[in-house]
């Protein structure tokens, strides 16, 4: 994993500015937290959102299979300003109960 360039990181965070989010450097990338819950990883130019079963995400995003070891949905930078992104991050945070 590679740390996201500062400019890209700021663009992702700007897209989520209405949410209670912050990032921490961890394991060579940035962990994104929403309302204090870890919702995904930011590395390179991709945001990998924790898979929680959201049914409104675009069909072209690669969802993990049940037996995959990583249960995250890679979201390319092309979706940084997608209108569904803030809702997906907030809904993911709201669904996490194991912290």
C-alpha cells in the first residue's frame, strides 16, 4: 500500500466535508474514520470502502465475494464527487457495531 498524495487526499476529504470524518496514517496508507468508526482505506488514488451490503452503489464497482479475505469495495478516484459517496460513507459508519 502507498500513502495517498496530499492533493488527492484533500479532494476525497473535501467530497466528504459535511460528514464527521478524519484520517490516520496506518499500515502505509490512510484509514478513514466517520463518527469514530473505521470505514475504509485510502491508498494511491483509490478509496476502499468497508463492505456492509449497501445496495445502491454503482454496479460497476467490484464487490468482494463471500469467501474473499478482504471485504472492501475499491472506489476509483472517478467517483470522488459522486452524489452517493457521502451517504455510503455515513451508512457504512452507522452499520458498524463492532468497535
